[in-house]
């Protein structure tokens, strides 16, 4: 299932903090393909978080859906990333992009899985309601 992403991950290895911040600055200005490159370089991080937060059975069933739902979140986070972030004492504190977005990605994963599981329960219960054995047994004679 994750094989197509393996070559993609190898093609776009992890960036240094300096290079990552340079790409983010360009992406926020809207120049070139920097947004796409940032997204591609963080696909491996999103896949890692999916495997870390979800049970293997859910990863198998919903993994690619979760990954596709995370892509717009990455675009959103590029826009809101603060390149001039400072700590409580006012000192500049550069933060890796993955550190900036990991809670949002984890929240997305958990919320999506809850929704999928809830939808499955509703669908399963609806199927059982249609097939009510007690009413069928009462109407038939032995």
C-alpha cells in the first residue's frame, strides 16, 4: 500500500533547518514550486505519524485516506508558519516545520478515525435493524 510513496520519500530527503526555513519563506511569498516541494519533503513525516497514532488495522484500511486529508493541512500550515517566532524571553527560536505541524496532523488522524469508526457503527446497526429476526419469527409458523 505504501510502496508508491517509498520512491517519493527517497527522492525528497529531509532538509536542514536552514534550507527548510528558506523554502517556507519562498512558499509564503508564493514563488515557484516551493510549496509542493515542502509538501513532498514532509510526506514521510505524515506517514510516520499515521503509523504512530493509528492501529495497524486502521492504517491498512484508512491510511491513504488519512494521507490525502493531511495534504491540505500541510498547505494551510505553510501559510501560518511564523518565521520570526520568539521564545518567552524574546529570543528568536527557529522551529522545524514538522514540530510545528505534528499536533495538528495527530488531531486530524484521530478525528478522522473517530468519524470513520462512528460511520461504520451507524452503517452496521442500520443493517441489523433492517433484518429483524424477531418479527420474522413471529410471522412465520412452524
